[in-house]
C-alpha cells in the first residue's frame, strides 16, 4: 500500500516493501513508509502491530529479512546503530537506554561515535539543553534523576549528533501534562529547523496536535495513511484496532459504603538510593469506589504499592488496615487472606513467573487463599492440577486472553494478554480490596478498555478499588476520587468531577508539605469524601 | 625491632599481597563488565603450574611468567566461550573452571613435584637498591611486584578516564542499553574475561616463581577465593582493591610471626583469619546497601543474549 497524502517537503526516508520474520511470526509484512524533511510523521498501531520492529530496523538494531531502505534518494543498508547515527538518524527509546550508575555526561559520551573531551561535552550538553529548554546537570548521576529528566538526556544526546531524522518511541507516556507540552514545543521547534520526526504514540490527541501525516500499522501490515488533523481520536483508534473500541461505562455514582482499606499516616524510609521515601500517607478506600492515584513515575508509586501489598511491611500494625483488621505487620499472603488482591506493575517477574505456565502462575498466587480448592491430602498439600487448569481456562475465556497452546509459559504471552490473565486471576477471587499499579502500561487499547471495565465492575459489585496510574486519561475514565502522589506524599483525594488536568498537573509538581492549592491539597488529612 | 627487621617484614607483606592484588584487579575488570568468574582459583593454579614448568624447561623465570599469563588467558577463554557465546550459568561454569583447574594442574605438575624451582630474582639497580633501609623496599623487589602496582593504576585510569573503560562499565551496568547504543557487549565481555584470566595467571606465576619457588599441588590454597572476596570488599574500586590486598597480605604475614613469637593462639585460628576477615567484610558491606548499589555492576552474573 502506498501513501497518497500530499508531500510537503522532499523525501528524506523511503521504506519499500520491508519484511521482518522472527521464526514463524511476520512482525513486519511488506511495509512501506516515507518521511519528508521537516515533518512530524506519526506511526500508529496497537501493541504488537510491529512499530517497534520497524523503527529498530531504521535504527540498525535489527536487520530486515527483505525490502529496501532509501535515505536521501539512495539505497542504504543500516547495519548498526552507529551506522544509523552516521547517516543522521537519532532515536529516543521508549524504555530508556540509560545507565543508572553513570553520570549524565558519561551517558551522552557513550552514544557519540568518537572519543570526546568530557569537559567539552559537559559544556556542549549544557548549552544544547538550555537552547532547547531541556535543563540538565551534566554531572548528576542518572539513577538519581526523575523519568522526565532521563528523557531529556535521551533527547539531548540525540540532538548533539545533529540528526536529520529523530525517532521518538512513546515519548510522553512518562511525562506530566506540563512536561509533555514543553516537549511538544521542542519538537515543533526541531521541525521548523528542518528536521524530521517519526513519532510513535498511543495517545491520539497528541498525534492530532503534532503530526501532519500518519501511517497506521496493524498486525505488521500498513493498513492506511491519513492526516491526523482531519480525523477524530475515535476514528484514528478504530483504524488502529480495525474495529470500534468499547467505551468504558461507569454508573455507580457515589454509592460508597464502609472503609475497606485505610492507610493511617503511613511513612516508609527509602529502601535504596534510587527509591522514594513515603511521607505520611493517609487514605480511606471505601466499598464501591475507585480511587485513582495519579502522578509521574518515580514519585513513590511502586513504594506505595509495595507498602500496601505487604512486599514491604510496616513497623506499626495500624499503618495499613484491611477490612477492619490491622495489617501493617502482615506479609503478602496474610494480607491476601484478609480479602485483598494486588496487581503489581511489572508483569513478568513480579505479577507472574516468566518461565512458569499460566496455570502454575495461577496456583502460585492463590495456593494460600484457595487452599481447599487447589490442594489435596491435607498437610501433604498435593497439587490438584485438574482444578487449577480448569480455573485457568475459565479465566482465559472470561478475560479473552489470546494465547497459543493450551497452557503456555507466561513469557510467551504479549504484555496485554498476560495482564488480562493476571487481572482475571485476581478478580476471580472477588476481593474486597483491589490495589492495581499501572494496570494498562504498554497494553493495547482494546485490552486496556477491557481491564478498566473489569475494575469498574468490581467496584460496582461492592469492592474497593485503588488504581495507581500515570495515564491521566485512564485516571479520569475510571476514578470516583483522585489523589496525586508526588515526592513520596499523597494529596487528599478529591472527587473526580472537581479535578482538572491543570490542578492535577500542579499537584504533580508539588513537593510535599507545601500546599499549592488550598481546595485540593490539604495534605495528610482524610477528608474530602464524595 | 629495628628498622631492618621492619623493612624485611614489609617486604614479605608485599610478597604475600602481590598475587591477591593481581588476581583481584583482573577479576574487578571482569566483574565491571557484568561477568562473575568464580574460576579465579582455577586460573591462578593453571598459571602457577605453567609458569613453573616453563621456567624449568627454559631455565628462564620471565618466560615462565609470560607462559603463565598466556595459560591463564587461554583457560579463561573456555569460561568466556561457555558463558558468553553459549550463555551458560556463570556461577556454575566458574565453579567448574576452578575444579577443572585444580585437577588439571595436578596432572600437569606431577613430574615437577619436589623439584627445586627457579626463583625470579629481585631487581638490583646500582646505587638505588643500596640506599640504606628503603633501598631494598623501593628498588629491590621482583618485577611482578612492580607490575602489580602499575596494573592497579592503569586499570583505575582505564576504567574511569578512557572511553573504552566507560564502555566497559556501561556494559556491566546495563547490557541491553549498551547493545541498543551499538556497543559490542559480547566482545567487551570476552576481552574483560581474557584480561582477568591473564592477571590470574600472572598471580599464579608469582606464587610458583617468587613467593615459594616450587610446585606443590593445590598451592594457591584459596587465594583465588580471597581475591574474589576482595573485589566485593573494594566495592569494585581499584584503589580499594590495593588497600584490601595489602590488608589481607599483612594478616597472612602476622600469622607467621605470631607463630614464631610463640603467641599462644592456635595456628589454625590464625590461618583462618583472612577468611574470617572476608566474611566480616562481606557482612559489613552487605549492610551498606547504598554504597553497594551505586558501585555494584547492576548486571553482574546475568547472561546477555542479543535479540536478532
């Protein structure tokens, strides 16, 4: 298929009929793409559509099975990332390719092809970062920086190579709205300088705002090209998915009951140099409500989740109260037995054991809480494999988990499908309290809608649900009340209707103690009930 | 004790510390690249027997030392091939390398047991070596001793001042990112492992050509393990390896002198002191998570397989 949209500048990059095969999977099937000078070109598609594979080939980290790449009119082979850099192709990765134990300038030096004088580089870093409004301290240790700052490093080091084409993979997924706005200004400026940008994103509003052309991938094939400015977010989404996406429904307005999870002045010191301390967090989570915890990554979300789930236990039993019982000293299994369920952020290695099958993962999570169902012969505790498999199959059906084989390894599933399975595994217990960290991180739109709906349905049925998420759209879509975590402290939750992106953005930037906005952040009290 | 005695004690501490310093410095580079090679003891003893044998055959201890370096590097190549090219478990492979090295060296060295060795003589620089008191300490020791000090300085400079050293550290911190940036992860790790093997080989040669110039089966006597512990003790910093190696060397020598002076402490207890110190230091370091996290190569002992 070819792009028929009008061309604005001369063609910089033309990809013709590129195919990449992994084993039996066609990750890219005869893909065509062209990028002009001075344009921001969007690459759209669900997870697993082949976007990352395509850009990895453009950046030389993968080699195409067949097809050709033309750069400035002549056919090229991009054998390695350094070859791509020499051509003038730079890339900002989705999962940052940074080194925590090294400084900012060391990280930048590594991506430059030749030996550089470190003092010189620090100078250059400072001047480029200031010029583009991306302030950075060259001597800082990357492990100590926020995610937003890390992304700045990626962008600055890309710019230092003076690239003609910059590839950005999901750049805003980790930024506050204000930070994202700043990024857009930078990108528009780069475009006006005559550079081209290949922009990969799930966020269709952004694509509409920034991009003049879009190429849409589905199942490794190009299924269309369009001008995003002339489309609606819904029309773009249906082009990506190939079908209309269910809209999440919520209709239990404010029917909340008793407190099922209470955090009482929860404080935890930072466990590692790169972790965040929790500061005096108080929250009442009631039956029938979804409370969204918004915030930029690295502000204490994982620490908060660990503290509630029992991965990190407290010193004071009353810090965490589940179902009316003090749980501060209890471990994960004991907290589960009180009726709580937890879904961690990392699916592989935390939510599931990668090399274990789905049914084994199911058993691992529930052998304590559902002893009678899955174990036989009393103390000998023999595994009732049949019962485990039957339930695993039911969860797969309920949650529409797409997999190959009867009982595959967890690592064989795509991120979205594994997440559906894990959510299903916890939902099936009908927990009174559900705490979820980043439920739809890296999950495609269809699966994300399904997971969100399941969480809302759980709340409607009388459970209390807490969703920690960086995705503001998600927070607004499902929450009854919203609180913002920032610098290890939590703002007082406020009804979702009263919250706007702007005041959430303000709270995200707040360092705690300082109350920036009297109405929404009387930090540390338990008021503001719906 | 007069000055001459003190100097001679210091010189013996240097001799006891040099093999630890060499092996630990080599292993530090290996671990900084994210590879844990537990085969130090095995590579060291292979170096010791090869060095001794070559010196016997040629009559030249310097050729012996060169052969030991080559043998250590060659032996580590086996480890590198298994863990890097075939992505086997590094801990298991390293242990296997130690066991193999101990056995293999016994077989190679069978004919050399009990033979008088060829000692690598101390250097003698006219005038300088003859300076009273410090002359012998500063200018009258063996070549391997001087090499070990130069090596620590060179490794420190390489790791923290050169681009290649930065690349090596980046590979140890996050091989996936390094690969994405186009840094050759596997090649870097191969070179690091080979360097570590060469250093261990030279450490072995110091034992069989300088420290006790003869071949005894199992003569490394756990020094490889101390070297491994030293790297952790030093939190992967070359300068601290230097301090640690001399600390442990001093403990070894103190134990001889305590026995000679008839201090009523069981010899076994003193012999075990270095190991107790190792455990003590390990416990101490494990408690300081902050320091360990910043200095520890984050990818240590994790195999890396590039996706293709």
